[in-house]
């Protein structure tokens, strides 16, 4: 991705927090600021979307709810299609259908990102299963 410079002046305390947050994530202040601005714009575009740090990295999620990739994966696995699938998945996650629609809308705009998170989760699950199976063979 090509970047274009932009000069921004930060309050000293805010700049200190930005540098501290970047250092904690092994990022540059510029890179971390760009990430936060991007996430802030996405959160405005898709009200109800938040971003969380976790073992799998930083990812989009519903506020006080599951990650977007979890909703999308459940929709893919649903036996139903269309609004019926969305309703079933919303019930399964204990969400109003409108909140599940926010996750779906976010997916529509950022499908490659979410597809990558689903693929990574599937890879990690397969690896964990192989490890468990190896342990069980040893114990048998």
C-alpha cells in the first residue's frame, strides 16, 4: 500500500500515549496512529463495530459481542439461507438480528480481512486437533 505523508500535531500527553501503545505492540507511532484512524473510521461507518486485541491479533467485533469472523463463519455453516440464516445465527449468539446485520455489513466491506481470520482460525483448530490426536495415540 502506498502511503502519503500528513503532518499532524498532537498534545504532548496524547503523543506519549500513542508512543507507549505503539511500543507495546511492536509498531511505530506512525503505523499505530494509522491503524487507530482506520479503525475509528470503520467504527463510524459501521456503528456497533469495535476492535479488540487478542491471541489472534487485532480484529473487528461487535461491541459486547462476538468477533465479526465468528458471525460470518456461523452464517456459512448455517443450514438456512437469507434472512432466515441471519435470524438463526443471531439467536445462537444471543444477539438482536440488527446487530448480526452490522457484522454482515462489515464483512461486505472487508471480506478479505474476515476471510483471512476465518482461515487462520480453521488452521489453528486443525493444528490443535492433530496435536490432541497425537497425544491420544501416545496414551493408547
